[in-house]
């Protein structure tokens, strides 16, 4: 895993900027994206903004209670997981399913993937979001795998 860049958002507009650049970068190929950060850091907010830039028409909501939401109205299929309620044992039971969602040409976001204390068997992007104050957030972008390293290196920030 390699850290590719850090982006500091002073407010939601800044987050929207990096979400747009991210959307442009993944629009063609798709990506598997794990989002890390405390409750209220902005994992769902970032996902919503990226989805809006990919022309998703449906309302994007937190999948905390349903585990997965899917949005098929945009430029590519978007799958949004929230594993918070699964705990470790539960996450192990969906590892094969997660692997399926790492296929090309779909965009998958996973909140609370840290319940998996084992390595996922495929490449991915990791975004760590840190709460600084009410409106300010720090985003660290990491790549697992060369293709994602290249993709992240191409993002204007
Ligand atoms: N710069 C910013 N970037 C992202 N979110 C921001 C920013 N400033 C304020 N916010 C607000 O912070 C909140 C983040 O909540 P969000 O639901 O996205 O958190 P989360 O990380 O998904 O939490 P959970 O672990 O509960 O799912 C939103 O209300 C959002 O509007
Ligand atoms: Mg969330």
C-alpha cells in the first residue's frame, strides 16, 4: 500500500472538488474503494458527491442498515457498502461477494472495511478521511496495486 497524495478540504465545496476529480478518474475503468474514518468523517458525503458527478439520479443514502445500496442510473454501476453492523465474523461471510464487486467497470465504495482484519485478495483504493473541525477534513489517498497507483497519480488536487 502506498500513499499517493493528501488533500485538505476546508469545506464541503472543497470536498466536492476532489470528488469531481475522483469521479473523472474512475469514470472509465471503475474502481474498488475502501473508505476509512470515524463516524461523521464524511465517507457517505464523499460517496454521494462522486455519485452525483457520475450522473446518478437516485437519492444516495447511507447503507448502514441495509449493508448495500446500488445505483444503476449513472455513467457506471455504483455499489455502496457499509459494513459497520457486520462485525468481524459477518465480514468474513461476504468476502467472496466483495471480491465479485471488485470487477472492472463498476465503482464500489465500502465504508467500515476495517472490520476485516485480513487482507482483501484484490487491488483497491483506500481513502482515509480525518475530521479536523466542523467543515474541515483531511483526505489521504492510498493505492493497493499499480493500476490504482497510476489512476490516483493522475488526479488533479
Ligand atoms: N468538508 C467536508 N467534507 C465532507 N463532509 C463534510 C464536510 N464539512 C461538513 N461535512 C459534513 O459532515 C457530515 C459527514 O457525515 P457522513 O454521513 O458522510 O459521515 P460518515 O463518515 O459516512 O459516517 P458513518 O460512519 O456514520 O457512516 C455530513 O453531514 C457533511 O455534510
Ligand atoms: Mg456513512
